[in-house]
């Protein structure tokens, strides 16, 4: 039987995690810039010509090309610039060393937060009801 056991997961390398993070952030930036530039081009009169479609395609406009180009360029710049890559690599390295809680521990902590929130909501509700009743008596006179 060659290869890893099917139930075991092989951890990703920090470089791969960092690369995937840059790709996802670049895509999110590209989508955001595409929408922002499209809105800007359609709302500013002298930039309206930039909102036209390219090559007869309904989905391809100058805003799309600029947004995706800038988003992917930003991701590539972050990947290649050591001033960004070095601290990000250190963060990923540190996160791989973190001892993450197990599923039962997470469930127990979640239930503790829910119960505590409900208890404090009841206490604050009681104070609010009492304060409302007190102010009604004071203002009624």
C-alpha cells in the first residue's frame, strides 16, 4: 500500500497556505474593484465611456479588466515583496504551531457563551423592566 493513509491528512506547507491566501485575497480585491470602478464609471459623466463593453461581450468592460488586473497585480506584488511576505510567512508559521481546540471543546465553549449571554440578557431585561417601572411611577406624579 503506497501513499499516506486515507484517514490521515497531510498538513499544507506554510508557503502553499500563504500562496492560497494571496490568491483568495487578490480575487476578493478584484471583485471589489470591479464593482467600485463600474459604479464610479457609471456615476461620473466624463468617465461613462469606460463602462462600455469590450469586444461585444456583455460581461467584459473596462471596469472588469481594470478591477481584475489591479487585484491580481496586488496579489502578485504581495507574493513577491519581502516586506509583505516575510511577516505573513511568520504569521502562517505561528498559526501552524497553535494548538487548536477539539470539536467537543469547541461545542462546550460555544454552549458556555450561549448560556452566559442568555443569563445576562435576563438580568439586563429585569433591570430594564425595574427602571421602566420606577420612572413610570416618578413621572406619573
